């Protein structure tokens, strides 16, 4: 088969475009056996792309390794075990050895994944894990069917949106993150997105996940509502009272080095007047 030929692949629903030359880099691999023969016999999707029923998100690292001959992983990469499973399936022994070294903590001169910070007070780690994540939601308040008691209202969220760097969002929210509106198409994960959202609508759960990953809230903003003054203001055929209470809020979270904080500090003293205690008073916007 022509090694310069370009192929479109569908790997577990994630689309890739690569050359036959790249897929044939490792002569002992399953990919070599698949693409060194007539590809007309391979399974294809409805668009005619060659289909591989494997993890599409991790396949990008398989291609990177075949192209460059070395493994390069992003900061805070948490799926070494899953990537090794993919490497073993495709019989790419060089990649399997590299991942085994990482599991043993040997490094082999590669970009070793950093350990997840256990709490918001532990800011150890290198600067690659720093950054911002914005969480937003559009919501209203749920009322009873007869709306007899408008004083008792309950928060009603339709979706929790997530904006920020792809690697950070995936690290924090893991399998609760829905990236179907902005899937990884083999691009660099060191990019930003504003199209992710969570699979749940529990705002406090999202805040807990950010806190556990070492993020702190530094700002928030929200819109007002145009609620009527009384139920009688609504006429038949108009929007419902829930529509009148629609609002949008955003919360800004950051994970950074606490030593770089520029908050104003005030020196306090204990009751004996000798031991200074520093109180940081941060400004939130």
C-alpha cells in the first residue's frame, strides 16, 4: 500500500487524519498488520472512515508516539494505566516499556505525570498545573403546580457549563465532564474550550471537585431577573413564571502558587503582644 496515502480514521467516535506511513512505523504492531494490506477489507463507519473500536481520546498518544518515537504526556495526566492497555492492544512494545517505567517512577527522561493535589491547601507541584476554570449555569426557580405559595422556591438548573484549559477541566471533573460538544480530534490538549458541561446539575458537587483539586474561588458575577410583582401580572399564553425568573451566574476559580499571591497583609499580635500573626485579606471581585 502507498505509504504516503492519507487516511481518515474513526477511533471510538473521535476522528483522526493521518498517513499510512505513520501507521506503519512499528513493523511489529497490530496497526502495521492492519494497514500494510488492502484496507478495503477493514471495517468502516457510515461516512466511509476506517473504524477502530478503541479509546478515541487516548489514541492521539498512540499516533504521537508513532510519529515522534517518544512519549510526551500533558501535565496531570491520570490515565497511564488505560494508555498502557491501548498500547498493549496495538502491540506497540516500545510504548508499553515507557509506560511501565512511568508506573515504576523511573521517568526515563519523559514528561512524568504529576500527582493530583489532595486538597485546596496543598499547592505543591509545578507551574504547569496552574490556571483558571470558569463554572457557569443558567437557572430559574421551581414553583408548585398551583403556585399557591410563591414564598417557597427551589433552585432549578438546566446545565452547568465549564470553561478553561482542556487538561485542567478533564483533571478536575473526570467522568462527570461531558465533552461531546468539543471532542478531542487529535489536537493538542493544551488548548482552551468554552463548550464543556457537566453530566450532573449539582452546583455544590462541582465546587467540591474544584476544591479537592486545589482551586479557590476568586470571583463571581450574575444577571438579574425580570420577575413579575405578582402572579396576576401573567396573562394566559405568556411565558411562565419560571421563565420570568431565569438568570445566569458564573464563578471564577484559580489554582496557583500561594507564594505569588499579592493580597494585602496585615500584622496582628496575640494577646501577649509578642507573636505576630499575618492575616491575609484578599480582594474578591
